C-alpha cells in the first residue's frame, strides 16, 4: 500500500484550460507513477479547449455541472456523474451555469 499525504499534492495549471485551478497527486511517488489523481475547480465560464491525450481519463463531478464535448457528442454531467475518456479521444469541457464545478480527475498512463 502507498499513502500520499495532503502535503504531497501540488497545485497545477492545466494546459489549454481556463478559469480553473487544481491540486494533483501522483502515485506512487517513486518514479514508476502511472496514476495521477487531481481535483479541478472550474469557475463559472471555466473549462478546457478541445484536445486529446495518450492517457486514459475519468472525470467524476463532485459538485456543480459541466458539459464534456467530443467530435460528435455532448455529455451534460452533474454531481455524482462520471465520464470515461479513452486515449486519443478529443474532448472539451465547460462549466454550466453560474456556479463553479469541482471534478475528481483520474489519469492513467498507458504503458
């Protein structure tokens, strides 16, 4: 088992994201990491531009509401909802309404 304490987290500014801030933790912390857990806080009118990654991702909405768009699809997510994004899949994110949204983001490096 590996414990990652709160003090081991680092704030981050995600590329192609706007009006958001987050805190991430990498596990394990011994140089073999393949799992990153982040909490992303999106302000109203916050989000992320259309992009893709070579990593698997899961977004779990903790509070508020977001819309995740793909090339030909749109997903409206509220607190308790989650979405899986496969490696290479394009997506954009935006906050819905005038309330902030908080998401738990799980990123898995595909080896």
